[in-house]
C-alpha cells in the first residue's frame, strides 16, 4: 500500500496535538469526538501501534482540523537522497540537524535511520513547537531546540555528525555560523548549498568550492570533499 505520509512523525504529531485539543489547551472551537478504541491510541506506546492504527491517528487529526501536510511523502529531492547516502556511509552515532524547517530532510532522515538520535535546531518558534509535538507524541529519539546557527547552545564536539542542508545561503554571518557548526561536530559535517544563482530573495550568499573549503578548514576540518548534485553543492568535511 502506498504511504501518503511519513507515518511515525505524522502519527506522533497528531497524537500530541489531539491530546492538547482534548485538554482544551489549543483553544479549539470544534469538539474532538473519539470512541474508546481511538482514545486508547493516544496512550499506547507509539512503537506498539500498527501501521493501520498510525494511519487512523492521522485521519482523526485531519478530521479535527490538524494539518499534517508537512509530513507528506513526495518525490525525494536529489540533494536529500545524496545526503542520506553519504550518511549511510558515515554511520553517525548521533546527529544534529541545523535549520530543520518544514522537515524536507528531517522526515526522510528519521525514516532512513530508525535508531539514530537526532537533535533538530530551528530559529522559528512555531517550527520548534511542531518538532517538540512529534517528540511528545512518541518519537523520543528526536529532540528539538530553538537556536541561532551563529550561537549554538551545545558543547564542543557534542554531536558525532552535523548536517545543514540549504541553510548557509540564508545566514548573514556565514563565517560565524560555519565556525559554530564545526565546533559542535565531533567527526563529520555534511552541508548542501545552491551552486548557481536563483530568484529566491532569501538566498543572500552564493558559494563556490574554494570558499566553502577555506571556511571549513578555518573551522578545524582536516578533510573536505565537494560534489555537484543538480544545481547544488554537497560538502562532506571531517575532523582529524
């Protein structure tokens, strides 16, 4: 059966928000009507739910007015597919994803690495709130922190691998952000950025291989490799 959603995070999100709706903490104007069997889905461990039960949670959430569109499966972007392939080769022990946003990379990441502890960072409060709902709903290996990439609230070398896909081109102080990325990475950094100019007004930088390598080496990375994937640069940097 074709799966319309990344069902683990989508069901977890629906579950956490349905609990909030039933508790009246989200100010819903429509009552959430659930029978005893459906209510049991809110409390059982997420890992114990069948695929059908997860889809039922998502359906209940849709009926209650939730919008799980961010969890929809779509054709995997080439840069995301390549980053996941790189990570399979690196075998990270834990991962920090900077600028997780709507989850274009995060949901495929969690799906591809079902045992990997992931900490997601975003600057926008509402996006972090959604990520925390996924954790509260049962995806406990996902942590979420609201933070600026230029001042990450983590210890040096706190994460085996750090990813930042389609992030650096948005940040004014690129050098500062990359220095932070390198500081908190214990082994690897994986980045992607556009390789050519586009019409996105939020893209304020355009990088080339030479500049990226110089910035990463300045941040303490010993080895840097760069490849092109459909109008993007994919960078893998290693310490030591």
